[in-house]
C-alpha cells in the first residue's frame, strides 16, 4: 500500500509493504521497484526511511532505502552486525516471509 505526492521534481512516497510469503526470491539483495517516477542514476537522489519493520529472519537495525544507483529501484540497507560502523545492502536470505516495512522515501526525478 502506498501514496505519493509530486511537487516539481520532488516525489514524496509513503508506503506500508507486507510480504505474506517469500516465494522464489532471486538475486542477492532486497529492493523495491515499480516507483511512481524514475530517478536519475546519480550518487544522491534522495533517501528512504523505514520507521517500522517486523519479522526479519536476521536481526538488523537502522533500515533505509538507497536511492542512488538504479533509476527505477530502491535498495534495502541496514546495519546487520552488532557494533557495526556502517550499513550494508540487505540480502534476500534475511527475508523468510511475513515481514512488514513502513516508511517514507523522498527523491528527485529527471523531469
């Protein structure tokens, strides 16, 4: 579920994502696609904050979305090890099904 507002080039996307089943995930990392607008392929286009998440199979903290490298996707990131000094992309192995993510992403479009 989600909604967005676009003002000029800025998009504010609010979402509540629930995974009822892992299914047959492919790839190395988790991502969210089908954005209402694509963003430039630049080092910084915005940010995605997750203020609530539940039921990940591996303990993480500080979940967020990286909105920088692929124009139509956002990559899930978090701190995966206790005492870790940096975030990393979250592997699909952290997902088992029945997860929920709620948050906001703010990013810029090409137009």
